[in-house]
C-alpha cells in the first residue's frame, strides 16, 4: 500500500497533466485533485479530473477490485464502462 504524503487536495494545474482515472490529458489551468503518495521510497503524484472524482468514492468501484491492490492508471474509466448495469455516458464517450 502506498503511503499518503499529502492529503488529496484541489489545485489549478500549472502544466498539462494526464488524469489517473481516465487517461485524458488536461491542459494547464484545469481544476484537478492531486494525490501525493510514496511507494518503494518514491514520491509520486496522481491527478484526478472532476469527472473521475465523482466516481472515486462510489461503492461500485470498490466492488471492481481488491482495495489492497489499488487501481492502475486508466482502470477507473475501464471499470466504469465494464461494470454491469452501469452506464456512464461520459466514460463511454472516452472509450
Ligand atoms: Zn479523469
Ligand atoms: Zn464515468
């Protein structure tokens, strides 16, 4: 499990960032949530777009993976599209 270095917080990006949840690239000046974690001695930052944040704490997402393993980049969108009985037009349009 990664160690949390800074509590997730909202920022206005100063350069372009890829969203960890959906792998869309957002230009600078976008409001995103940043997560600063540490794993295997390395500090890294994850950025989440507004849309993925809406999914972040939803119960269906927990059902899609074992919490200990965590999510990989882009999986949030994939899971959103694959979860049975769930339709999210926004994630679908991102393919
Ligand atoms: Zn996203
Ligand atoms: Zn979605």
